[in-house]
DNA sequence: GCCGGTATTGACCAAGCGGTTAATACATGA
DNA sequence: TCATGTATTAACCGCTTGGTCAATACCGGC
């Protein structure tokens, strides 16, 4: 009765991909061992052979989700912007676009997030991932604070980074729950106005145009 | 075998309270008919007698959660602040404090939120509740934009309100997942610095002191 | 070519789920 | 006081779940 065999790593990867598909489509509590097995066209016993407990599967999937969701990649175009505040706002805008275009991945992440308040291992994983993500923004935030000390009085780099992440998450969450009614361009413009309002005129026009074309 | 009887409304209230307790403590997927019945010290058949389907119970609980979570009440102290931007920031700060002090209620709300991306009735309920909440902020935002037209160029009242809600949710969510490591005072100060940085000096000190004592 | 280790399968289990229903005890009005 | 209606209970049903396990077919090494 057994079917074709495969290497340990191949099978785990296949099963994880199936788990990702199931959880992404139907939510984290539809992530049953049987559903994953069916999606991967394997017996459900085999899933539990490679991931001894369902918990292991859930945790492994979390790693995959975090790695693909909160990896901040900065384009060279952004780094080339002369003004620190422009760079900061550009990165925020990039992430708002990216995450709001992946509502299902974002929803899955938020389901893990809520799960984390009860499941300690999930909590620490989510926490550290977010902390790394925030740390990436802190780098930009520090430059902003050095360049515009008067603009953000009493604001720390950590606090500013936290604000940035909140704006990004808030945008993604809004886009997640009702994608059509949420006006992402308006939101992005408001974020820009709140965060990136400064004196230099020449550099300000660049991002404005970019926002218009993207929206 | 039957026990004491009670009026329709009394029982529904009792059951809903039990449901709230269960879901608040153990999460929304621990909200089983049997768990609610056990919590209320009733038979699980009785729960399904008053709420014909589990779905009805879940939806009724959602109404309760939304009513108690996103009801914006404005103190007269806030309304007495002369500067529109100060009022705006004060309301944001108040809500950050309130929601971050209720991590379990907030987690329950987010679980419903995530659930809403699959369950249409949940989605519309959550959506409209959030829309009302945002509308309350829009009132303040309009005053801000009238008072400080130069400060927020290109920003609409709706967009500014959305930013405010994002900051509040971001704060509450951070506080939800790891309450001790998250520095709410720093976050609040940053939000204040980003949003409420303006010229008038006398009115600015008030909120600063209030923040320090509350933190 | 065959042989041993193991990846794979399907049958099985107990537990828990939402939902139904007949029996029953409680309240209430006559 | 008694009859009637119904809120309440417990037993039950079918189903799904996570997890176990013996049987088995595949594959690499000899």
C-alpha cells in the first residue's frame, strides 16, 4: 500500500507547502493534519511521521510565515534618496504596499499573533520577528532624528520605529479586512503628511509622484 | 432532572457572560457550546435552546465585544483643551491607554477580526464598528486640519483618522503580545512627537505631565 | 537479485464537537 | 389544587479531530 518514497527534507518541504496553502486559504484553525495530508496527497499518518505532533507542524509553518512576511529588503533607489526622512517614509510606503497586497499572508500572520497570546513558543517567535523588523526601521529612524532633531522633539528612535511598524500594520490590516472600501492611497498620503512633512522642497516632489503612479 | 427556570433575557445574558469569560480567557476557538455551558453551570443543551446555533452565540458575543471595545467616550477635560491638535492627540492617548490596559479584550477583538476575513457577517460587523470608531476620530481630525492647514498638507480628515486608529491599534497590539517588554510611554511620546508637534508652548506642557504621571 | 531498513499506508482509537430529542420538573394561571 | 406549557436535562447521534500501530511496498547496498 505504501507509495513512492522521498527524502526527509523533500517531504517536510512538501508538507509545509501544503500546510501553508491550507492555512493561507482557510485560516489557522482549518489547519488540521488531515487537511494538510489531503492537500499534499499523502496519508495523514505520514504527516505525523515527519512532524511528530501537530504542534511541530504549526510551529514550523510559523517560521516559514515569519521569514517570508517580515523580511525587510531595501532597494538601492531608496538608499540613494539624499534625505533621511524621505528614505524613512519611502521604506514605510514600500512596506505598506507590499503587505497590503498580500492580505492572506497578513491574515495568517495575525492569526499567529493572536495565538501567541496563549501559546508561549509562538509568542516568542512572533515577538522576536517583530523586534527584528522594528530594528530595521530603527536604523532609518536614527538617521531621521539626527537630520531633523527639531522636527521630532522628545522622540526616540525606538519609538519612531514602533510608530512606523504600527502604521504599516494598520494599513495592512485595513486592507486585509475590506480591501475595496479601504482607500490605501488616502492612507498613504496621510501617513506621508504626518511623518514626512519637512522643509526641503526638491526632494519632496519625488516620492509624491511615485505615490501617484503607484496608486 | 431540570433545574430552576429563568426568564429568556436572564438566561441569554448569563450565557453570554459565560461565553465572554471563556473566549476572553482561552481564545475564540475554545468557545465551544459545552465550555460555555460548563462555565454557566448549565447543560449544553440549554445553551443551544436559547441560541439555536453556535453561530448565533458567536455573533451575539461579537456584538457585546464591539459595544464594549470601540465605544469612544470623550471626557470634558479633553473637550476643554483649546487647541484642536491637543484634543486630537489627547483622545488618541486616552484610547491607547484604555485599550492597552485590556489585552484580553483586545485579543478577542483581533480574533474576531481575523475570523472576519472568512465569515462575512463577522466581517461586516467588525467593519462597521471600526468605521464608526474612525468616524469619531474624523470629527477631531477635521478640526485639526482647519486649525493647522500648513502642518498637514495633502492630508484628508479620513486619512488622518485612519492614521489615528492605526496608531491606537498598533499600540494595543504591541501591549497585547508582550506587555512587559513593550514600552508604552516611549510609544506614546513618539506618537505625540509625530502627530502633535506644533508651535504653541503653554498647552503642550499639560499633556506631557499627564503622560508622565500615567506612565 | 535480493535483502534489510524504513517511509508509507490505512485501519483503529478515544475524545470532543455541534446538534437533536424524549423525558421531566418547574412555574404559572385557573 | 391541578392542569398546561415550557425551560431544563441527559442521553444519544454522526462526525471530525490528533495520535498510534501493525502491515507493507519501496529503495539503496551488497
